[in-house]
C-alpha cells in the first residue's frame, strides 16, 4: 500500500510529467532535425545531379543535328554515361516523344509519370521513386540547343540510385535516436531535483499540519523564498497563530467557568448542610402535628427543595472533579450480583426492579462509582420509563454487560444522541423537573473511568434500553 501510494504521489507525478515533457521535446526536436537533414541531403543530391547533367548536356548539345537519327541519340547517351563518374547514372534519350534510345541494351528505370510530364514541359523535372526496394532519382532534361524556338524535341532522361544518400539518412536517424534517449533518461535527474525542491515545503506543511492535529497549536513552518509556496507557508503560520490564540482564550474561558461552578458548589455545600439539618427538625415537628397544616405544608415544600438543591450541588461537585481530572478509581474484587442487590435495597427499589443476576459473578470495579452508575440508570428508568424496570447482568471472559430496560414510551429520536450530555432532560418543555439532567452524564463519566462505555437505544417493542459495558479487569 505504501509503495502504491508513493507511485501515485506528487513526486512520482512530477518526475513522470518532467520525463514525458522532456522526452516529447527531445523526440520532437530529433524528428524535426531528422526531417530537415533528410530533406537537405536529398535536395542537395538532386541539385548536384541536375547541375552536372545539365553541364554535360549543354556541352554536347551543339554537336547534335537538328533532326538527329537513332545513332546520334545513342552516341549522346554513351557520352553521358561515360561522364557520370561517381553518380553512376544511366541515361536514355528520346526524340519527339519516341522510344528511348540507351547506350545499353536495357533502359534505365524511369517512372511513367515522368515521361508524361516531360513531354509537355519545357523545363527540367525530377522525381524520386523506389526500384528494387532502393530509392532512385529520375531526371528529365529537355535539350533546348537542338531547336532554339518551340518545345524541345530531344529529352535526356537519367536515373541513379540514392542508396548512399539513404545511408546518410539512416545514419542521421540513428544519431537522432541515440541523442534523444540519453537526454530523456538524463531528464530524470533534474526532475528529481526539481521535485525535491518543490515538495520540501509541502512536506514541512504536512508535518506541521499533523503536529497541529495532534494538539501542538504552537507549530510553525520555516519559510524560504518568495514564491507561491512561501505565501502558503505564511498563510499557514497566520492560521496557526489565530487558532492558538482562539484555543487559549477558549481554554481560559472554560477554566474560569469550571472554577466558578466548582467554587459556587463548594460554597453552597456548607449552608445547604445546615439547611438540611434544620429542615429535618422542622419535618419532625410537622409530622408530630404540632404545626398548623398550612405551616407544615410550607415546611415540607422547603425541605423537598432543599434536598433537590443539595443533590444538584453534589452532582456539580462530582462533575467538577471529572473536569479537573481529579476523579480516580478505587478498584476492588466484588461480587456484582451482591453489589447490585445492595444498590437496589439501599434505595428501596427491590420491589420495582426485576433482576436477572448470575450467582458468583465477580469483577474488579470501584464499588462506589459502580453504585452511582446503577443508581442513575435505574432511577432514570423508574422516573421516565413507567412503573417497572428490568436489570440483567451478563459476562464474558473479558467484559461484563449490565442492561436496564423499561416499559415506557422510549427516548425521542431527536434526544437519543444527546442522552448522556450534561443538563439533558427528557421533557425540554418543562422548566422544572425532578432531575437535574446530570445523572446520566455522571454515569457515562464513571463508565469511561472504568475503560467502559454506556449506550442508549430504544427497544423494538417500546421502552428505553441503557447498556453498560465494562472490562472485567480495567487497566
């Protein structure tokens, strides 16, 4: 996977693009050079051959009779063949479009189109063609000295092989190929250097982004140069500085808010304890009948509200411990069935909660915090889920699962993802409810302390299902 990613990475793409552009440029330059060189070689051969043939014909044309016979034409062909030299051309002479007269028994190879064109033309003509898989050049040269006025009746044809020129062209093509291949291969080196120079700032940016993702908001990148990548680095540094400042401000505000809540909770704890003691005495007086009914009712209301406020303060203090990281576990090997039974009996819920508890199931948990989790789960089921609740305990080799279900209407779909958020209540329209909205949030925090999870769902037949999953041996 890493090799495949590297092959598709930006470095490979840059090197490949550089290599392709260089190769295309080299091939194009080599092709143009080859084409120009081939054209120059062939055209020079044509021009030299035509010039030499015209010089020999011009030198011998005055000796040609006005109405030459076949022997005169053959004599001219013999003279021209002897004067060919290294050209080694083969000539033939035609008079008034008649048959070709040659110095040899076999006429030189000539394209038919050339004779047709030469009959009507008054100037020299050339044409390249292939004969026996070899390139040849044919020349048609009118002899104007034989008749000064009108079309020339005598036309000299010459053909010679371009094999030597073809060898030069092949050598030129081989040289072009030999020059293009090393250039294409050598282009990989500057491509790698260019890719390294371009990708170094991007690698620094990636490393800095990974460090920021890990929480190091003070990360900055070193900027070199004054190009677009340098501008990108400056923008990244500006963004990092802004995020760091915003994060610091948010952390300071959050710390102040938590400290404020913790301080207020602790300050309220002492007067609430005194108020609780007083309300207990007053409750006893109200129960004895020594107070008027109106006064007794008012005292019972004050006592109930004092207990609610006391529970809220205790919950806030517990939340502040979680936020400060001061909450710790005191693990002990306990019988979970016995612990759950004690939790229900302490709150007088044993008659309202059906249980399915395997005997002898032991695990390492914090008994106090496990009690808090169960009390919040069962209490939530009894308050919002109907008249009865069911609790089931199951275990595997590595984990334990406690499931609390009820027969109520279930949790609204919009509220289900936020059940364990702080101050979340089932009935948001009611401004005054029995719970504080912190119970399930505290239960979830205690589950996380045990390296466990707490989830909420709705059963298919109705009712809410709260599931606690804990490891049997927390780290």
